[in-house]
C-alpha cells in the first residue's frame, strides 16, 4: 500500500506543479485552490508512504515522479522544447528511480 501512496503522491506533485504554473503566481483563484489542495494531498500521501518506506527511497521516488512528470506536462501541454539532451536527462532520472527501487531497503 505504501508504494501506491507514494506513486499517487508523485502524480499529485505533477498536478500541483502544473496548477501552480496555471495560477500565474497565485493570481488566478481556481488554479491556486487546486495547487494548495493537491499539495496537501501529495504531502499527506508522502508522509503515509514514509511510515513504511525509507526516507531516501520515498523522497527520491516522489521527487523523480514529479520531475519527469512536470517535464512531460511541459512538453506535451505547454509547448516546451523537446530535444535529445532533455530526453536523455529525463531517462537518467527514470533509471535512477528504477535503481533506487531495486537497490534494497
């Protein structure tokens, strides 16, 4: 169950990052509310996952999901550039997440 909490927390991190971008510096009400609510939910689920998972594993996976997810949202929904170097960087993050998961606890 801890891994489900952690993955959901990571996805919510992507949602709040995107919502924060859409809030334009918290000047738009609805995206600002979505940002705050998904932040709270993401942190809560991360905390629940950390009851079972080691800090280093949980935090690394959470931030990695957020980083790669935000990168993908930026490319596919916000028109940010996609080039070989950025793609390699994202793949390195993903490989780090896989290694962290299987490195043992």
